[in-house]
C-alpha cells in the first residue's frame, strides 16, 4: 500500500474524520486529502512524525511507507548502507 492508503485506512479504523485529523496535524484538509489519495507526495518529516503519533503507527513504518529513511538514519547513511549490504549477503548465503 502507498503512504496515503496506509494513513487513510488507519485514520478510518480509528474513526478520525479527515478535517479533525488535518487540524491536529496543523495542515489544510485539502492538502491532507491529496496526500491520502496519493495525488501529492508524503509530507515533511515533522508531519509524518505527528501523524504516526496520532495514528499509533510505528515511526519507522511510516517512513518506509513514505519511501524515505527516518531522519536519524540519514545522518548515518554510510553505516545504513553497509548494514543493509551485510544483511543481504547473509540472507543470500
């Protein structure tokens, strides 16, 4: 599922209206609607973090759905890549 679909499914499951959710995030309902319909790219890191907290979705999962690394991992990009390569080579063995 794409970022917007994951968020909309969880928001709906929790019975949080789109307008209420957007207000909690501090953004316009129209903008958030476009995100949920995958017409706009996932929002800023700060908004992703707030959405994860409201929806009870693990932060790492939200960033994976947004197709980007969590901010703390970006600082260690070299180590992240090395760890990934090591894990992949172990799995292939």
